[in-house]
């Protein structure tokens, strides 16, 4: 049961991570804008990794938070956007 629940959480988190990066791709390349889901994909995938009953995997719980655009990259980009005053141009 632990495998099933952890796997499902990890799968949903991974899907949201892929969708966040797809949204960024469409924004940058195809100029079609949409909003990304902050902290959802990385948070779910981190919980999935932390609860996965496999030796040595739980110590990498933070990796999805770095990979998901909705977490560290997106938050850093948003902070840069506001700190540089670019939000006033839009």
C-alpha cells in the first residue's frame, strides 16, 4: 500500500512538473501565455519521494523542488521580475 500511495503522489507531481515546463515552453517559444501552478508539482513529487519505501531515495526529497519551474526557478524568476522593476512595464 505504501508503494501505491507514494507512487500515485509521485506520478501526479511529475505530471504537474511536466505541465509547468510545457507552459514555459509555450510562453517563450510560441508566445502563448498561461499561468503555471506554483509549488504543486514539486511539492507533491517531494512528498512522493519522501514517503517512497525504497532505501536511499528519501534523502533526495528536495530535488523536485529544484526541478519544477513552479518552485525554485519560478519563484526566483518572479523575485527577479519584481526586484528589477519590470512589473511596472507591464
